[in-house]
């Protein structure tokens, strides 16, 4: 996967690239590149935003600035991009990120994430340059950078070999393997701490019983009926 993040703060992603699973992904040939759309702005003094028509608080990222950044990066009219690659604007009102969407995005060879700032995007950016809008929750952040990291974290860890053990990404909360339910409880040594003991079934060595117990606990956490 080749992922591009359009942002006013590309340096924020230097830390993200140092995370172990991200490093593993990069070592396998995947990429996470950042594009500072301030560097290609057609406006003077690095301006990227402007006051909204109709008045109101805050500033809005301009459509001509975003077009210039996308055009410089990909060499085509940005209107054509949604037919060539997944272009996602990170907004509070978009499709909420879940395990199914992360799995869907992990299958994409090319991914572009647009990080908003200020009062967000000029609506024409959303109407003409993007495939869809994605949200990490129904709340507002100062910008899309943290949301982009969340999306990429959820997506990259699903790529084969990134976690070291591919099974780590199979039985996770809300995955198909657990029928969309939360993951079951985990325990490790010591088996008895302050009288808080590990369930006997996990110490039994009986793999079928352990698996049955874990599925039962997963369904219980989901509030569903137990078998």
C-alpha cells in the first residue's frame, strides 16, 4: 500500500513512522508519505485558508489550494483522482471508522488522506476531489492529523506480516472472527495475585474448552445470548 497524507503539519508523522508495526510495513515496501499543501499554494505568503462566505467564525481551507496540492502530487486534474485511487477527507460527519472499513481500506493499493484544519474544507473539495469522508468519532478535533494516524494505524496492522504474527489481527474486537463482538479477556502470570485468580479453564491446556470459553466471554461482552 502507498498512503499519502496531505497536511499542514508533515512533521507530526515522523513519530508515527517510528512505531514498530509502521516500521515493519515500511520495511516491506509499503509507504506513508506526507504532502504539505502549504508548499504548493498558489497564494502569497503560504496562505491556505480564507474567511467563509456568509460570515461566521473561523477560516476555511480553500479549494484552489487543495487542487494545486493534489495536481502537483499526482499530475492530473484532481477531479479524476477518485476514479484512480481512494481519496478520503477526514471529517467529523463522515463514515465512522470500524473494523470492516479498516479491512476494506487495507485492500487498497493506493490511499490518500486529506487532513482538515480550522473550520474544515471548502465544500467543493468534498464534492469533487474525494471518494468519501471518514470520521473516527462524532466529535471535533483541531485537525485531521490525529484522525489520519488512527486510520493508518488500524489499516497498516491488517497488512500481512506487519504484526509479526498474522493471527494477532484475526481475533480482535469487532472482527469477523468474533462475529463483530468485543475481544475476550486476557490473563498472564501470576495466576493468583491478591486472591484474584485466573479462570481454571485457561490453565487446563484443553484448547477446545479454552476456545469455547473465549467465544462465550466475547458474546457476553457484546451483550448477546450465550450458547
